[in-house]
């Protein structure tokens, strides 16, 4: 006659794993939302093309938002920052964090490099938005 011991209640491990996964995803999304808020606050706003050209992408080979400022009037700074932030939150809301390996914040504005470094731009020595974001969020 065989002997056996059955351990019951292991389904609790599945519940714990699910809960931990949800908490980790929520924490990551919260950090990305903080990054989005910082990005738009650090950004210069003239016509709003730069600040509304940010996007979160899971596939870095695909192009993000690209706004052009040529011919646009001066923008309401806070309205454009809010639009840029709302775009980023919308991007995050479409990401399935359970299957995503990486998320990239990008700015595909035609002026992104110039805004960052100021190279060839008489207005400023650069805003270094991405440099500051890397320093803050690593």
C-alpha cells in the first residue's frame, strides 16, 4: 500500500504572483507617468510642436509623433504641455506591460536634436531635456 501526503492551498501562490505582477506593473506605469510629466515641464514651448511630439513606444523602429512648427502661431504654453502629457498617458494606456520588454520615450519633432543641444540655434545653448531625464530616471 502506497503512502502519500497532499499539500492543499497552493492556489494562493497564483494569487500572490498575480498580485505582485499587478503591483509591479502599476509601479512601472506610475514611474513612466512621472517621466512624462517631467518631460513636458522641461520642454520649451513656442508653437507647441516639440512638446506635443513626445511618444512612448514599445518598438523603437517605429516612428512616433512628429509635429512641425513652421507657420504655426505662438501657443498657449500650459495647453500645449497638457496636450503633450495627455498624448503620453494615452500611449501608456495602450501598452500591455505583461508582454512588453521595453518602453522608449522619444521625441520625433523635426527640431528635437536642436532643442536638446542648441547646436546651430541662436536662441539658446540647448534645453537638454533628454539629458535631464536620463539623470533623473536613469
